[in-house]
């Protein structure tokens, strides 16, 4: 009964706001239930022709779908609102949704690139499939992610107002490095291996723990030559360089 009362209230609101009741009546699902609206009312309220779900309900569908699967989003929406919207409808809405390209209002001095995996749902009994995505964070500002489309990520960051020198932080993985080399100008890009993975690679070299701790201390303060000097054996020195996917010529920083 309460939902019906809200539906009648909406129809009154449509008539009052648009000052008309003319036109063919159609039904639209909204957050307060199924409501009736005339074609002229819909036009004045900028409701697209053929749309059967209100913009706010569509936004809620997309919000749920972005945090879980389309199937679970449909179930949760029904539990939260009492409205049934099929998982296929939510899927179509997600595919049709155009996300505006954002642009920072200040110069980009520092950024970080990282990757992750998304589990793609498979039929019951079949093994899971994991697929890779990459994300880029402009410090204290915007974040942008791209699913299996590195070129899209590179295009987005190169459209931003990059400073003369840009600090690029990453974990040294080949996939991250392949994105970094296409950001800005190589002469004006400072490539930084994050401290966690830097330490991880130091201890892959092996040998004396005291020496490795001295190396760690040198690198903490950016003394690369002193770190290299700890390895008198050429084979160990080559192995030490090999443990850093970014190439040892880059600068190491523990913070930006």
C-alpha cells in the first residue's frame, strides 16, 4: 500500500512539474516502484524514449554491479528495493554506460602504476579464469584503471598535464615497466622501484646478511655507488644488477 501511495505521489509530481498529462502513458521502474508517465512528461523530464528504468535506479544497478557480479547485483537490488531487474538488463546498462574522461586540474609530479587480477566467472564445475588489469594513481588526485588495455591507460596519462620531471613508482614487474616507458619523455621521467620490492630483490642476491643490510642502508639514502662497492666479486655484482627489473641505472627512493 505504501509503495502504491508513493507511485501516485510521483504521478502527481510529474503532472505538477511538467504542467501536462498529455501523451501516451507508459510504465517506468523507479526506486519507489512502478510509475506511470506520459510521453510529453517524459520528454520534459529528459527521460529518453524507450527507457523503462529511471536514471536513479540505473545508477543503483551500476553501483551494485561494480562491486560484485551482475547476477548478485540483481539479487541484492531486489532485496534492497523489492524491484526485479534482470542480470542481463544490468549487464546491458554497464556496457552502454559512457564514463567521461577525467582530467586533473594540476600538474602531475608523481604517479604510481600497479596491476591486479580479476576472477572471471565460469560455468559451475569449470576452473576459474583470472585476467589482468592495470591501474594508475596520480598522487593526491585521480585514479584510472583499464582491463586488459594498456594503451588506453597510456593514452589517458599522457593527456594529463605532466610536470617537467615526473616520479613514476612501480614494483618492477615487466607489465608495469612496459607501461612506464610510454609515459611522457624518457629524459624527464624518474623511474622508482618501491622500497618493498627493492628489499625483496636485495635479499634474492644472497650471501652475507651483514653485507645485505649495509647495501639496504646505502640504498635507503640513495647511495647507489656505495651499494655496488659492497660487491667486489664481479659475478655477484652482475647478479645484483640482474635482480632489479627496472635496470640499475634508475634512482631508488624510499618515498616520493
